[in-house]
């Protein structure tokens, strides 16, 4: 049975889903191989951090159905650590392939888009790529008109791998 580690409990966010109106459930996958100076979640690099929970695909699905029902949304953000870290990748691939029609999933990863394409991840609604680069830092924020990532090198793509951002920013 395929399992992975997430931070538990997961919560809700207005800031991390790329639209100007949706509340989303956010899940932090544990483990990351990127060495981003100034990482916003350094604790989640450790797969055994306090609050870690090993879950199967069906357990995560059931927990998400419950939380999404409570939050009145089908929007989900996979963050981390890195959801596409080697120890999470197969789990995420299988989950998104199986349940991408149930949830609108946005994946945050530090990998570049060409690496993601080679991983054959499909079934997501959006994917944010690129590690945080302190030299290219900007204020991470969202308004009714735009969403801006933490550094200008970070890019957002849709399910067809079409680029939606310019300089780390998407306009709505």
C-alpha cells in the first residue's frame, strides 16, 4: 500500500490557491531536497517532524472529503516540504490521477517545469514551479486582482502546462 507523510492536521487558506475567490484546503507534504536559502517552511523538510502523520491514499482522500465539506470547497493545495520530493512523488501522482476529477488541486513544487513533465504528473488544475530564490525575492501576496509568489522566478502553469504567470505574478 502506497503511503507518504504529511503534516497534520491540515488547514484552510485564502492565500495559496490561484484565484481571487476560493478558500482551499492546504496539505503540507513532508520532505524536500531543495536547499532554498530563506525557505518559508524549513521544518517541513524533515519527514519526521513533530506533527507528521503517515497516510494512505484512501486515508488522505477521506480526510480531504471531510475537511473540504466542512470548508465548503473542492479546492486543494499540495505544499510542503515538496509534494514532488522523491518519497512523495508516486503517492501524489497516484492521488492526483485518481482524484483530480473530485478536487481542483494546485501543486507547489521547487522543481522546474521540465523536471515536472518528466515525472508524468497529470490531473492537477495548477502547478507552481521553481524554488524560492532570495535574490529574486518579492512580497508574497494575493488580492482581488492578482497573486504574487515569493520570488520572481516561480511560475504557475495550468493542467495543459500553459504558463499563466510573468515574473512570479498572475493577474485575475
